[in-house]
């Protein structure tokens, strides 16, 4: 579904995509944008690094995906000017991820998010709330929607791929 949302956005004229370079959805999305570019699409990837030493929080396959995203990106910006900054849950560096997320919103026309409605206090929830306050279009889907699609399509991967391909184009609504 994530890939399909990116493709729908691209089909509606969105050609530049930010990744917050975090493990999970951020890096999966970055990889798909790079795959689209590698297949000849006119698409750009921008990385938003929350602090210079953020790669220390990535391990194994995530670190490989991070490297691919950072080296493959059209540009990467670090949203913290302190080269020695490290994230701490309280104190002066507690806003590093929020600052990165707000930077991406400020430099975007729309936000694609994978989030459950119950996670409004998460970083993703905070970003969506900020995007709405800033008047950005927000396109999001949840794990419940993924499960519904699988329940409807069955467990055969081709059936799931077909159902994803037939999803309603949320970008047609324009919000």
C-alpha cells in the first residue's frame, strides 16, 4: 500500500519526496522512490536527517537501507546545526526528531503517512497534526486498512498485489 500511495502521488504530479531516514516506513518509502527513479521515472528523493550521528541508531538491514537512501538521494539535509548533537528524550536535544518532521512538512505540499488513529501522540501523529495545521494535504492509511485488504484479497500474493493496484486513487479527491 505504501508503494501504491507513492505511485498515486507521482501520477498526480508529485515528483519530489522526503524521507525522514528512520527505520521502517521512512526507509521503505525511500527505497521505493529510488526504485522508481532507477526504472526511469522523473522522481527525486530528499533525505531529512534529524542529526548528524543518527545512523548510530540503525543496525543490520536498516543500516544498509539507510546508506542506500542517503547515497541515492538527490540531496540530504541535516536539520540540526550541532555536529555533536545526540538525541535525548529530555533536555535541549529532545526536539531533534520533531524539528526534522516539521522541516519536512514546511517543505512539502502533502504528507503520506502510515499511522493508526490511536497513535496521535507518536512522532507520526505529531507530524500529521502539524501538517493539517499548516494546511497540507494528508494521505494516510493504517494497519487496519492493510489487514482489511488482505482479508478481502486472501493470502495469495498475486491477489493482494491486484487488490492494491485496484485501490481507489485517494489523490483524486485532492485532500
